[in-house]
C-alpha cells in the first residue's frame, strides 16, 4: 500500500477517534474499525482476490478506503451503504482525497433496503459466497450482535468421564510415573 495513502488513513482514523471521544450520540459517532482490522481486511480482500465487496455502514469511509484499495488492485469494486447524508458527504470527500472514488459506489439508505439488489451482490445471511466476493458488515467495537444473539458461541461442556476403575487404566494425570508405580505396589 502506498505510504501517502497510509498517512491519509491515519489522519482519517485519528479524526474519527477524536470525534468519537467528543460525541455521545451514536448516530454522530464515526465508530471506525481499528487500523489493525483495516489492514487485516485489506489482506483478506487481496488474498481472496475479491472483486465485488459489499460494506454495510460507510461512516467516514475509513474501512471503505482499505477495501477500495484492495479492490482496485484486484480489478474490482466496493458497494458501500450508508443512511446518514452527512456521513455520505464526508465519505465521498475522503474517498476523493484517497484517490479510490472510482472503485466505490456509495448508496444512500438502510442496508436492508439495498442488500442483494445489485446484480451479483452478496446477500446477507447466505452461508455460501461466490469466488471473488468478500462481504464486510461493519459493527462498532463492543456493539451487541442483536437481541437474542450471543457474541460468542456457547460451548456445552459434557461431564467428565474418567477411566477410573477400568482394567489397565491409569489413574491420575499422565506424566506422574512415580506415583503410578507407588499405587500399583501399594
């Protein structure tokens, strides 16, 4: 990635972070991903050779620029959805400054309204994806995944069933041969 683009991304991220420190109303916050997450998205999009990328939640275009740079290198495009007109204006300005506006289509409106309307678009909740597609659904750090959904998959623990009492089975943790030998003798 071009060093001047990285410098611009750093400037946009810091402006978004400063904005989020001032603002308390969620719609006015930028809620950018972290720089490490942006780099990871860029790596994933490049290595997957993604040519059609859907982003839900543009904000100030911080993550969009990461994705658009990867799409440009892969010969692809990004479709990004945002419902706030002020954020759309800021996003278009930042995309122009980054030189990636030609690889991004910004759509105004809620994600549900647009998802799946573009020919060949990635549709949310589908388990499969076509080669070259990389969906990115922005969710701010620490946000709840929604009502009734746990952020982590809960693991069901089965009761432990040791080998005690079985013929030839060792009792106790492995790696304690002295204790095992003493038990057999005693």
